[in-house]
């Protein structure tokens, strides 16, 4: 379940060319199960029609502070009070200045003034305006008061120049909303996550690998980041875009993954090994492409390092979480892996199913604990599985050792 589900979101839209992108943001927020109340400034109506936001949000759009209907039902105070988060996207230098200066002269600035909900600004403006010391001072002040910003990105600006000032990607704004709304319960925890497959070369054209896409590991890394952890992600080759704010180490082989993990494991509080590490690699890597000679071929394979087993031997107080990819005897195999690798818990999934696990958006897992208990969960999205897993890690007694 998305952290946004059931939340009351007030979305302020201010007057700049990026206002049309707020329509997509509304669509995505609604898709996550939140109720969105759009507040438009007078000048934003020059760029997008209120009807667009009304249609997408399913709620009347608020523009005028003095409309009696609004004041009776959803006036600025009740709107400010019921909001779980107030997002301003795009946010002009003007609205940032008003928020920092305590000016409340229209509906949006009045709601900003009256709310106790967290504020998230996604600025969009000309590069010179963005760099203006007054704007930066205002942003610094709002940040110091605990409010959040999704910084604009570099690119072509509406004024014809290039620079920093474009509204951040709408999905980055959505992700930052999730961060703002998430509990900060992994603050001060250093967590290492491994994800994806490894590739073990046979020759310059071929390698041994598995169908892992790294989606589960990336979901765990993102969930940890949202919940305040200091995250390091060691990932095999995947098509996932690297998450912002997470240290990423890209590797290809099991050997490289072992090296990367061993280099930083001592500094970690928690290690979550969701990578599907290849267990075998060709004993000899041919420097030239192996040619067909009409007959079959026998590959001579050797074991790769079992990274998790090695960590289990030296883990000390580190919480160690493994994954078990099984096609049969889930309970027996997963419990045995947990025991043999000295893990605090293991997350098992049945990879013989085509609707969950490798490459899919969903997973269906059973978590086994050291005390012999286990918990089975229904099929759910990988982001949801990630949050569940983190909740269970926090509930382990040893996680609360500080
Ligand atoms: N693992 C690892 N290094 C390996 C193989 C596996 O660190 N060379 C880790 C995985 O990241 C996972 C756990 O060990 O957290 C279990 O992996 P899995 O592939 O399910 O099992 P294996 O240990 O490889 O055993 P088997 O293939 O016999 O099921």
C-alpha cells in the first residue's frame, strides 16, 4: 500500500510554464489513493485551465479566497487543517518569497500560512531567478523551518536559455512526497542492500546469468532512503534507474560484488542481500569468441564466492537478512539457508510462479525468523513488500541495540 493512500494532499499550482506538468502530478497522486485538492493562483490560470485539475482530481479547484461556498465548506482554514501534506508544484520565486516572508494575500499563500502540515516546494523558474541570493535565502529559511524542496533540474528553460530552473521530474516530486510522509524510523542506520543478477563471462560475447531484474532490491533501497537510512546499494547489471540520494556501486560478477560488499560491510548496521548471485562461473574465460565446430560443448564451471555465507561468519552485531529463491520445499530450504548462513531472517519466494518474483512488479513472500516463527504475506507490489520487510527488521530485538 502506498504511503499516500488515504492522505489529504493540497497541491498549490503557481503561474509558470511548468504548470501543465502539475496535471500529471495530480494524476499520479490520485492513482496512489490520495485525495487531492488543487489550489491555483490567479496567474497559474493563464497557463492551465482549472477544469483540467478538477477533472483529474475529482474535486472543485480553489482559486478565490473570498468565494462564500469555499469559505463555508472548504475554506482556507479547514483546507489547511485537513492537509497531510501541502505541495507547491511548480513553485515560483514569488510564492517561495511569500511563504518565507509571512505574506498571505491570496488563497494559496493563506493556506500555506495556516497549515501545520509539512510543506514541499518544487521550484521552477529562470536560472538567474533561481540563483538570486534573495531566493536562495528564502529557500534556506524555509528549509531551516523543516520544509522540503525538490530542486529544479538543468535544461532548456522557457526563456530560451539553458540552466538550472526546470521543474524536477514529476516522479521525483512524487517520490519526495513519499519521503516527507514516511516515518523516519531508519534514521542513523547504515544499510547495505545488494540487488540484481550477476553476469559471469564465458567469452567476449557470452555470459551466465539469471532472470533477476533487481526490482525487489531497488524497492528496498528506495524504502530505506524514504525512511531515513544511509543506504549503499551494490547492484549487478539491471535496467533500473539509479535512485537519487543513494550510494550506488555497480558490479558485474559475483567476485566484484563480494569485493564491494566486503569493503564496506564493517560500517553497516544492517545488510539485506536480495541479489541473485550466480553460483557458478566458467573456470576459464576465453579472450576470443568461442567458435562453433559443429559438436556440443561442455562448460567447466567453478563455484563463485558465497557472499552471504562469508558475511554470516563475521557478522558480529550486524543484522543480516537473506533472500531465498526456491522452487520447492520453501519452508525446509529457506530455514536451512537461514541456519547455514547465520542470518537474522530470510525472505523466501517461490520462483516457479510466473506472476511473482523474477522480473514482475509483484512478490509473494514468506519471512522466516531465527526463533522458528514465520509470516506469510499475500501477493503485493514490491514497494509494499519492501516496507513490510523493513517493519519486520525494526521489530527484531537486535535492531534496537543502540
Ligand atoms: N548468495 C550470495 N552469494 C552466492 C549465492 C547466494 O550472497 N554466491 C545469497 C543471495 O543473495 C541470497 C541468499 O544467498 O540472499 C540465498 O540465495 P539463493 O540463490 O536462494 O540460494 P543459494 O545459497 O545460492 O543456494 P541454492 O542455489 O542451492 O538454492
